[in-house]
């Protein structure tokens, strides 16, 4: 594993094996770290803060790295993720911002950490992000997170978003597809109306039909 070889983190490697999302995130952010170091000093090595934020076991140090002025985004992301998966709610705001990032890979990592965090504010925040029409292009991971959380906010938010995605020519059909699938998984009967309205949609109709089946089929 590159991180153990290049940074000497043999003690970290064992812990990483149990969290594939952490492994994937670190592998992705390594390139950002090298690029930022190269931009600053013309070199190709990882900056020292990369080693620090990956290996420190101290939550106070992670919080410092998360909030200190001038830290690169990749360092904040690692710090927020590590705090989040251990249940430290000081990571909540940073993870919510990352959940709605334009980079979908950052959204995936943030959603994983938010699930592990278990903060009661998460569903409300995810619903606000999912239903913000100005950020509709980035709503896919908030929608999926709401489905996984199965919170009281989940079905109403997914219904609202799916209704908007039924408009002719709407470009965010993948978000609508996640809503149609999620409403079936949630099993909330209040979703029947919007799922029936989605049946004629060329890209959403089959998912809506499957979800209606999970709800007991369309009304006859």
C-alpha cells in the first residue's frame, strides 16, 4: 500500500483495511497533496501536513487541522472525515459542506462519514441540500443519504425533489432516479402519487414502477 511505503504509516495501514472508503479517499487526495506541494515549492513530494492529518490519533489535533486558517481543502476533508467516523460532532458543518460539493467523490466520502457520525442534524441538513433547486446538480448524494438514514425528513424531501425532476427536459434525471428508487426503499405510502406521476417518464418510469410494487402496486 502506497501510504505505508511512502510515509512509513505501517500502524495506519492495518486500520485502513477496515475502512475502504478511507483508503479510496486517501489515494485520491494524495494527488492533490502532491500538486499543492509542487505549486508551492516546485517539488513532487507530499507536504508534511498530509502525514500529520492522516496519522495523528489525537482528535484535538484533527480539529485544529480542520479549522486552522490556510489549510488546503484536502487536509480539511481528511480531518473532517476522521473526526466524523469516530462520532466527533465538531466535523458536522465541514462534512455537510463537502456533501454538496461539485466534486462527486468528495460528496461520497462526506456521506459515508455523516452516516457514521450519527448527528441528529444530518437528515435535516441533507433534506435542505437535496431540495435546494439552485444546487440541484449536486443533490444526488444528499438524496442517497436521506434514503439510507430513513429519517422523518427523508420521504418528504425525496417526494419534493422527484416532483421537480418530472418537468419536461429536466437535466437532472439521475437525481430523480435516485429519488424514485429511494422512495421504494423507504416504503412510505405518501410517495404513491408522485411515483404514479413518474410512470410515463422515459428515464424514471421503470424505477417508479418497481417502487410502486414495493408499496403494494399502483391504485387500480
